[in-house]
């Protein structure tokens, strides 16, 4: 579907798919590693989050854009209920990014969490997951400058500063060059904080177990953090503390509508050269400041991503994110990007993370936990249907039980 710049898009959405196209109907499989398969695996042990939410395992489902909300209200509907319910054996499901307002959108057919219709749609999802004894957080999303005027009635996307990321935006008319965004006014920032608060309130009404702030992957918060995308001279720019300020204001706003133990957030400290983000010498110190300050809160978890690209030759970036930040963060730490079963067990056993969020593997293996438990082969995903409307490549992947019946 998306022939242009698809590698960057897939990477940024935690999918990290292989380049080989595999057809769903053939149920292609890959062999598991020779890792010991039993219930004593670190990934299969239960974990209790701050606030008392008991999760049955540490195999979490990472947030993944799937672009199935192809309706005028961009609301979830029955197909989403089925998709998420099929994956309810995950320790915790983190939904696809869901825009907190009309200003926050940057991709086609992504569901929002700002309207009554969207809240009603998400109620079906949470009910379906809870009916299968699962747990689910919604990811709250604002893309910032990674958008296009086509999404905003001709108006410019919002960003910390008027700096074009020089990337591609997939609009309803196809890929288009990004534009120089509008530098947010203080009123814009105030409204955005309110939008996240409203979205959090809506998430609670929709029945979610919590929310994850998408402060990662080159989107709005990340644009504020980075000195190369934020050249403001007011209270939201300049120093590291100022550039991180909006994140903590959003956390404080969300605490007004839910317990802080229901709030998680995502960071990608070593992101570089993707979606307009260029790291510099202040990048890691900025994230170290943020992570240390997060210890002042009693959050559900911190979700980190390992580097999406090789940064081993960049002296001021970190190649092993979990290992670097584990000693800094005192709460539950979840790691993502490039993990398989063996690596996932190892990172937990080494004490560098408490859980692992899997993206790609959950696309084509709705019963991923059972496959890890039994050592069964893994089905491979159909790359051509990652973002196409409908059930194909979304809800037609078979579980082990279904495969035996067919």
C-alpha cells in the first residue's frame, strides 16, 4: 500500500518487519530458537504494576498503527474489538496511537479518543478484552509536525518551532512532502495539555485500564525534547528542563482525571535520522533528566525503545537503552524494538527490564504467549496488509488451536 518511505514508517511504529513479503493465506511459519520452553521462562512470570494491576505475564503487545478506522468518525468498530480480543492473553495490550484531538492527527484511518463516537467505539474494544481476562492501555498521541495541511483543512500542523522535518506524510491523496509547521503559541500549548487531559478522561470512560503517553518516535513531545527541533526562547525552550516541561505538565493534568498509577509513557532516547529527528550531544542528558524526574511520580511503567538504527559510531548516543536506563529508573521498565523470545527472556533475566513489548510478532501471532509457552512455530506477517482497511491481514491470522482444526 505504502511504497514510498515505508521502511521509515514501519520502523517508527515499532513493527520492524523483514523485507520479505509473506502471504497470510499460506500461514508461513518461522522456527523458534532452541530456548527452553516452559512456564518458568522470565517472560511468562506474572508482574504487578504500581497501583496493584496484576498482569499474568511479561509478554506485552506494543502499540502499532494499523489504519483500520476507515470511517468518517475515525472510531473503532467491531473489527477492532475482534483484533484486540484475539490478543488478550498478552500481559498488557497497548493500543495503536490514538489522536487526542483533530489537531493531533497525521496518518489516515487512525482512531481518535476525543469524540463521543470514538469513546463508544473504544468501549467495545475494552469490553471484548476484559471479557477474555485481558488488560489494555490506550496510547495517547499527537504527531506534531509529522503531518500535513491536508489533515487540517489547509492549516499548518503544530510543532514547538517552525522547522520542517523534511519527511513524507501519507495523506488521503497519497504521500506528500511535509511542510514548515506552525510554531505553537502558549495558548496552543495550553490547549494541547487540555486535549491530553480530555483524552485521558475519555479513556477512563471507555473502560481502559490506563493510558500511555506517546512521548516518543519523533512526534510532538519528542520534538519539544530535541534541541534541533525546538529552538524556542520562552519557558518551553532553551534549557533541558524547559524542553521537557510540557511532558510533566501533561502528566500532572492526567493525574486530575485518573490515578497516576494508570499512566505510562514511552520514550525513544537514541532515535536519530528518522522522521526528521537529529540527535546531538544534549540528547541523552535530556532523556536522563526526564527519566530521573519520572521517579518523582508513581507511574504504571516507563516504556523505552532500543535504537531503531545503528548508533554505535555516534559517541554521544546509547546503543543499549535498557541497560543504560535501568539503574536510573526505579519503577517498572518495559523495553521494545527488535526482541524475540530468547532476547526477551534474557533482558528480563539480566535485570535490565521488567517486561518486553512485542510488535511484529503480535501482528501474525495473536496467541503469541501460547507459542512462547509451547515453543510452537511463529506465523509470519503479510507486509502488504499492514495498513489496508478490512479484516485481511488484521483478524484472519490463525491461533495454534484454529490451525489444528483447519
